């Protein structure tokens, strides 16, 4: 068994998806031998106890190449990765891509980065008869033609596809993928253990604020700085207003790059009521959110953590996936555009959210129960599709044949 993706690279949501799949494999297929091809192999091995290989031959893959030598190294790396990926895939019966937004470009993305790596994986799987499964992944219609082509062919070549919302499946259909057999299930993170929620005291308590180093998406590059400044200014004004009301605010991240936003808010709002956590996993995030009265968050998996703990959450949405998630969990009225943060309007929505807190907590309890049942069905479907006993034995015999 192999797992593949930008895992161990500092994004808590990606690692949470991996944790969910490993939990399924260890419970349902305890004899499976698992390793990873990923962005941060050392972190994955240390955190999850599985062997891991670096996704890219070129260690400077994610640095901007300006000199001729660096550009040549990147080009060579793309060629070497063809053979490295194929060699890794050949050693496996099944490769799972656990969740994540691997079929979208809602954040800045170059076609020859991860889309190219995913295409190499899926093409190798088809050529070498290794089943590649895209499990509860996110997708969005992509305008950039090279990226669109790579994502479309990756999906077509996969042996199994499921999506974390209906909009993702619709997007792949719109990009030319036959989705007639593809299912929609909740995000994999909904299968993770949930900490006990705190009991509301009836008096205003702490607010968790999930932040993001947000500069817009692929289509916003020309106004990236303007989007970031508007998002940060609106967020700072919102925090100041909460502090003036005596509310403790706990700042949370979802990726290492978000630390700069935390620093900017702490610098702008000098108050003992504002503090920052250092979450190292989705479990850490959920523990923070379970102790809060209310959550306001941007990152998709920060929203999931709040929803899963049953804590009312207001979403600063930067992509359709956030709106879809909130609507699915019964909080569709509590969305605010991350690109156009209006602190006054945000405060108005926040107060309305807290006013309806009790009924929203009940709604979340019911929706979480349904999500858990749907994911149990997903894992059963995975077992039936990826681990049929006769095919599994045949695959081993094929690899061992001279």
C-alpha cells in the first residue's frame, strides 16, 4: 500500500486526511504494509511511523528558480521524477491519495508543480496496473489550460474516485471526466476522533479565530497584495472589536505559512486577551475549538475541526468548497467572503451566530452523526473496490513472475 500527496509539509489538513486513511487501513487491513511518497518524508515518518520517500528529486522544487543552474535543475528534476514515480508505484498493489484538494486550483498553483506529480502517479498506475484511488478529494473547475489538462487526465487514469462534496464531482464532469460511477462522501477528517465539547456557561466565553496567509487564488495573482491587505485589515478590526467587548481571542493556524498573519494581528492588537496556539495536528485544533464558545475561520480544515466538535462557526470563504461544506452542515447562512472582509458585517453575522448557538449545536450533532455513517460506507466501498481477494493475489503473482 502506498499513500501519496503533499503530506508532512506543514499543512494540518493534509496530514489529518492521511491520519484518517491510516486509521482505516490499520483497523480494516492490519496486514497491509504502508509507505508514502510525499512532500515531507521525515515529518511523515516521525509522526505516523511509516517509511516515506521524497516526492521530488529536486530538493529546491518549491523555491523560485532565477539562475540558469537552478532552472536546469528543475527541468532535470521533472524528467527524473518520471522514473522515480514509476519505480515507486510499481512496488505497490494500491496507492491512495487521501483527501486534500488535489483536483483544484483555488490557491496559487503552477501546472508543473503538484498537478504534474499527480499526473505521473496516475499514469504510472495505469501503465503498471497498480490501482490508484482518489479518496474524498476536492475539485474545482480550472481555467488554466495546462493545469486543467493535467488534472483531467489524472482523474481519468485513476482506478477509483470519490469527492468530498457534490460541487467537486460536478466540476470534474464539467472538465470532461465521466463521473457516473463516482460517489460523494464527507471529508475524511470527519472520521477522526472528536474531543468532548465544553459545556456553555451562559456568559460570553473565548472565541477561536483561524487565520490564513491568504492572497487569493490562481486567478487573483494581479491583485494578490490588495486581497491580503483587505483580509488582514478586516480581521484586525474584528479582533479589536471583540477585545473591546472583553472577549478572549485565541488565534489558530492551519499551515506553517500562517504564522506571519498571527504575528501581524498580535502586533496590531496589543492585549492580554489575544493569544496564539501552536497546533501540530487536527486533534490540537479540535481541542482548542471544543473549548471555545464560537469559531471564525478561513482554512477548510479549520472549518471542519470546528464543525466536527459541534462548535458554531462563521466561515470566511475563499472558495466554493467552504460554502458547500457550511451548507451541508446546516450553517450556510454564516459565510463571509474572505476576499472582501467587512468587519462591521462580520460582527453582525458573528452576533447572530452566537444568538442561535444552542440550536446550531444540536444541528451539528445530527449532521456529524450522518457524516460518520457516510464515511463508514465509504471505507466499506474502498475495501470492496481496492482489496478484492482474487485480484489482490493475482497482482502479487504478476509482480513475482519472472
